[in-house]
C-alpha cells in the first residue's frame, strides 16, 4: 500500500469504529492527502486497493446515514497526523486536546471480497 491508501484507510476505519455513533450526523473528514479526500468525494480511485476501500467507505456511510464533508488542511495543522509522529510530545499534545486512546476497528480480511459481511458487522454493532 502507498500513503494514499493508508490515508483513506483512516477515514474508512473512522466509520467502522464510530459508525454506531455517527448515524444521521454531519461528519467532517479533514486531511492533508488530496488523493484520499478526492476519492471520498468522487467515489473513484485509480488503484485497486483504493477502489475497494472507496466501495466499503460508501457502503458504511450509506448504512449509517451520515452526511459527509471533507476539508484539506496543511500537514502541520492536521491533528489526525499526530499519532504517526513518534515523539512523546505528540502524545501529550493529543491528550491535551482531549483525545482518548482506543481500539480501532479494522476491515476484516474476508470483508474485502464480501462487503456484505462488513455491513452485517456494522448493523450488529448498532444494536
């Protein structure tokens, strides 16, 4: 995978992790990767890996019924990048902003070929 796919995976995982809370909400995704943001808006991508993620992302967003907005921000202003910075100061910065460490929900390997499995998992999490 390249950085574009990893940046988009972050947006997908946000919906897999918090989809049960996002139903009917307006959601703002901000990022510094224009390719990932463009894929979220257009629903299209060049790479096969990104196309699969875009499909899963669209299904997750439709399932939860949220309204999506995307916004580009410069890398240095992107708080979503803080966890990828290795220094302890970055962790302290996250905690100061009220972030709480938690387990992220990732797509399961078998769900890449059968997205209906992901939808069933999202529906079960909402109950």
